[in-house]
């Protein structure tokens, strides 16, 4: 282990951010800039009969107004190959499919004039039958997309083994409907985009996770010839998967800047983000499990249904869930129908974990169900079904190949380190004193660090300083610090001599993006490869400077010397100066390397989480008292970054388990699109989170697995189980099948159990 890797190094990104020198989209000031405002549908589902913009065009400050008819010949719509759907035009054409869908873009001299002009625009709608419940949508003859009969966007099946035989052999069969409710990603910074066109280069700033995808779309889908497109991802105040896809505003604002010859900017309000930023989760699972007399899981069958909302952006989510539904358990007979159904909600898309939190919630709820029904200790039941180390690498029923890990010993170790048994005994003691305290556990495996590649440039400047350019696009995770640690140890230099850049499509030709817990693993792999390549070129130059063979050159702590003669050396700075100003014959000037790293498939973190809750008898409110975790993250490049990601994920999971849900009425009108009504937990609701790291290195050159989504994956079933456990101590035996677990629900259970006011 070197000087930096494995150490708790403070984030090099933070001084600029905490001193207010960050640059977010709304901080960008473009001289002569105009402002865009979007009129959004006030109906979940309706035909657009007419749009009257004549009065608004005459309003003070208004520069231009665009409807679909004004842009249809200028840009291609979004299309979806993996679902039965109509295209999504960037401004609604003929029909709106969710409340919040953009219909009109107003561009004015300032944002207030643009907003005022919106009041002068008249839109006549013909309301259509609309739905917030996918099961009701399937029972209706009204189609949200004409090609989708019964509003089913797609239907598929993931299977393995002989499911019928497994169920015929079962001693027990249990079934359950489970629901992972829809939630709002709610990043601190809403979406925003700014654009300027100088006649040759279209420059776009966007609060995005994938600037290269946005560049590709603008380069190929705009029907106006643009010689050059540059997309810049400035500082991003959170994204959590919701800023992966391209949104209409990210195309329309640049289009307006081209048409008007002026800079244009748009920045979302918080309300706009609630009604137009894609939501997460919203998966249903109807599952049956076949169980042997000893608790062995023989088979699993059922259906996973995704509420896609108005457009099929999130088609991958139920597939990911189905492929991960068996978790860390050896269940070899599986048949899961995978469906996507349209409703009139804001579209579904990735949110931190993207299918894996849902899968873990579903299978851990099933494990707890079987434990309760058969009276088998929950740890013992899991151990009986856990994949063994001798079976690694293990291909699960979803076709995913778990790379490595000792699951049974990790579960046993987690129970010990996290004090699970002691906490259960303590909860029993507290129950005798009248407190309602419960303990819950979850065991998980998740998939991270997929491909197809990530890119990096590492350049040693002529003064010996190092510039690292990553094709990954982190947005708050601290990955620049991790990259710098890797480079500093390989080159043996001070981390303060390293600058890390990212998020600008002009400084590296192609990157893939930040999502799926892949940045440090896949992006870091590219950084390592590029650094090693640059070092080999430097060694070649050093060998000529020292008049020795390359194979005899040793490099340590920033110095090259001939093996056996450490007193005679040249520094990396000496070599860099030589490379730029007087390179040896046959050596290309400069000292940099470009690398594209193919991860060769995903890797799989795993671990154990424990939650302790207390229920207030008088209100039904749940307080999370303790939270502990043991996670195998591969090698921890920076334990502080790992802990930060774990804590952040758990905090969001606490919200899902106990507080958060996007609410709609039966037609699909949003009911809580404000921070006053959408209950995100604060620091008061989040306890001290005690995290333990287990390191089993992977095949990657730095051995990491990825950690960004672990908390959201592991925490919900642990917290829900803890609530069940606390209720059991009050004499209430209940199976909680959906979240959030609200105080009024718990209160009603306690009332019913006691027959009087608690």
C-alpha cells in the first residue's frame, strides 16, 4: 500500500466548493443572455385542441415563443426501441401524457418577463381518461400510447431451471404482493441548461451526468447544420441517476440559442423538478416462493411490473430487478414475468440503485416471510440458502456472473461485528420496560461498474506537475480525489501536484458517464492504465538520459536511477522538461497517454446491514436509533469517500422506508410537488451511521467494487424489518409489504391490537 491509496485523504474538490467558488448552471452569466420558460401541461392526459400565443408575442420583453409546429422540422423527437410507444416530441404534439409535460417554450429578456407572458397564453384541452394505477390502466380501453394494447409497453420473461418441478416438490408455498413506491430523486440542484452559439460552435452547459450523450444527440438529431458542438458539465448539485437521460429542455434551449443568435438559459424551479424530473422505483412484485421443509428455497416465480409513467424511459429497471431478484441466495428455479405499463405520471427512470434496491427489498421481504412462517431464525435461514465460496464465480438465474466473495462468512462476521444478537437481547429487555424497540437485518449483493468503457488522459506537464482528465463525470462523489490518490502512488509524487479535470467534451474526445457505481472502478482503471503508459514513456527518456538500458531503470518516489546506483538519478520533472523541450531521437515530444479501460463485466459488492428503531406508542412515529453496516467494497481507495457514499445512500433509504412517496390522485395529478409536502428526512431523522468496510480485492487493477448505491439498496428492508420486530413486541404480528411505513398505519395497528388508545 502506498502513501495515499487506502488512506483517509480529504477531498481535493472541497476547498473551492465550501468557499463559494463552485460554478453551477445558474451561476453562468452569458452577456446579452435571454431566459427560457416552459408552459407545462396542467392535465395528466389530454388532447391539445388549440394554443393561442398571439397576445403573449406582444408582451414586454418577449423575444420568441415556440410550440411543436415551430420546431418539428428542426429536431428529431425521442424514440424508444424497446417499448410499444409513440415518439416523445420535445414539445407536446397533439396529446399530453403527464401533468408537467412541456408544451410551449417562451424566450424573453429576463425570467420574469417570460413567466408573465405565460399567463397570456391560452391552451384548450380535451381531457382524456387518465390513470395513476397501472392495474387500472391495464383494465381500460383508453390507450396512453396507441401501439400499446391495455397500456402494456412490453412483456417478457426471465427464467431458469424447472420451476414447475420445484413447486411440485415444495413442502410450503408462500406468496406476497410487494410494492416499492415511487420517489422523487430531489437533488439539491434542480435541472438547468445554458447555451451560446457563435456561428460555428454550439456550447452547452448542462446539469447532467452524461455530457457526451447530450453532445451526441445535439450533433446528430438537430436538423440544423452545426459545425461543432461542445457540452460542459459544470458543478452538479446532485443527480442520483435522474440526470442520466436527455430531457427536452436540454435540446430546446440550445436550439433557441441557434435560432435567435443569442445566449439562452433555463433553470428549473423546485416545483418544475417535481413534475418533470423523472421519478424512481415504482415497481410491484407478485411473488410465490417454493420452500423445502428445512427452509431451502426451491423456486421463485411471479411478476415484476414497472409503472413507467407517460413515456418508456425506465424500461431497464424491471429487468435489472428481475435479474437480481435472487440476491445472494442459491435459488436455481426461477420464472419472473417482466412488464412495463403506462400511466399518466411523470416518467420512470433510474434513481440511486436503479432496480437493485427493489430486488433486494423484494427478496429480503420474502426471506423474512419464510423465517416467520417456518419459525426459523432469520440468520440461519439465510445461511442455509446463501451461495457458497466454492460456487464462485456464480451465475445466477438472471444470467449475471457474481465475480467473487465469501457470502456465508461475511454474514456471520456481520452479525458478530454489528452486534445483531446483542441488539435483539437489548430490544427484548427494553420491551419489558415498556419501550417498543425493534431490530432488523438485511443481506444483499448488488451489481456495479459495468461497461462498455471509460477513458482518461494523464499528462505530466513540463514542470513536473500532473494533469488527469477523466471521461467519467462525477457530480459530488469525490472521485477526483480517488483518481489523484491512484496517480500519486503510481508516480510517487505529492497529491497537491495533481489536477483532475472532467465534464468537458472538448478536453477528452469521449467518455461514458457517471452512474451505476462505476466511476472510480471503471474510470479509475482508465486512469491507472494511462498513468502506467506515461511512466513507461518517461522511463524510455530516462534511460537515454542515464545512458542505461530501459530494463535497468528503477523508478521510485519521483526519481529514475540505474539499478544498484540510487545516488545517480533524474527526477520526473527533469524527464518531463526533456520530453517537451529536447526529446531524445526517436521519442515523440510531450509526456501524456490516453487510455480506454474495458472493465470486462460487472463486479458485485455485498454485505450486511442492521437497523434499530423505536415506535412512539402515542403517535405511531418511528425513530431510527442505530444503523450499522458491514460492506465488502473490494479495495477501499479512500475509506472516507466510501463512508461518505454509504452514509448518503442510507440517508436516502431512510427517506424511502419511512417518509417519502410521490403521491398522485386517481387521474395522475401530482399531490405533493413541493418540499413542504414531500417528506425528505433531515439531520434530525438520521442517526449516527456506523459503517465497517471489508476488503476483498477484485480483478481490477485497483481492486475496487463501487459503493455509491449500497445504502439505498441495503437499508430499506432492514428498517422495515425493524419496524415489524418492534410491532411484534407490542403483540402485533404484521407483514409490511410496502413503504413508506407511515405513523398513521402503525398507529392503526397498535389501536387494533390493544382495543384502546395506546
